[in-house]
C-alpha cells in the first residue's frame, strides 16, 4: 500500500467574536482535526473581530495538543485589533502568525 507523502493540512475558518460563549464551539470544530492527528492545522482569523481570554486559552490548548503528536499549528489573516490582543498577551511569540493563507501554507 503506497504511503501518501503530501502533508495533510486542515484549515478552519473562524468568524465573529471568539469569547466565552464561542470558545467551546471553536474547540469542538478543531477536535476532529486533532483526533485524526492532522499533520498541519491552520486557523483563518480573517473574519474574527475579537478574541477574549477564553479564546486565547482555547488556542493555547489547541497548540499544545497538536504539538503533543508532532503536528504543526499556525494562524493567519488576523486583523490589527485581534493581532494586538495576541501581542499584549505576548502570544505572538508562541504562535506562528502569517498574513494570509498562502504564507501560512508555505511557512509551516
């Protein structure tokens, strides 16, 4: 049986506010990708308008779970207001953040 050598990539597009109420849904959306041990998971933040601490916590937990099986995790398309939330929390130094999907795909 031939082994497919191409890197599998899962892309999840989010939108709106990632807050206390939405974070569980985001986690649920990422769950199948993590359970399948998808080698590379990218999150599209281009339509996200706000992220609160629970949203950040969900992203941190996601990163840890993906790293635990050797996968790669990145995000792209962050608006300036959302990116600044990651910067204030110094999470821009932990996450791989790319300007757009093409950069994220080639950079991870």
